[in-house]
C-alpha cells in the first residue's frame, strides 16, 4: 500500500514539472544540459517581444544561484518578399548553464 502512495505522489509531482517545461517552450526557452553536465537553457530573445536585457533577467529567474553564459548569438537577418521588398530583423539568443 505504501508503494502505491509513493507512486501516486511521484506522479503528482511530475505534473507540475511537465507543465513548467511546456510553459518554457511556449516562451521560447528550451531546457537542455550544459557542457559541464548542469542544467542549461537556450533563451530566444527576440521572440515574444523580449529584448536582450529581458533574456538576462529570465536567465536570473531560471538560475537563481547564478549562471554562466555559454554562447550568445546576435545577428541581423534580412528577408526579401516576392515583390522585392527587403525587411530586416535581429536574431538574438542566449545559451546559459546554471551554477
């Protein structure tokens, strides 16, 4: 009987974790492992109306004990539509590993 209760409890604990990870994906945040085997995240900065400063704030929220910046990508992308109109946008992302 006790094993059944532990299994049920473990299942209930897993639900919020799944919901949390699902919520991250919807925000342009992907959980992964860093080069040192610690918890890491890739944060898409320009999606969802985020500025680069917002990405660093999100990194602090995701890693309350601190983080290392593993990589930061910042580039300007251009696109030409069928009518020849050119538009450009920034593509910024941050790869961090929690301490």
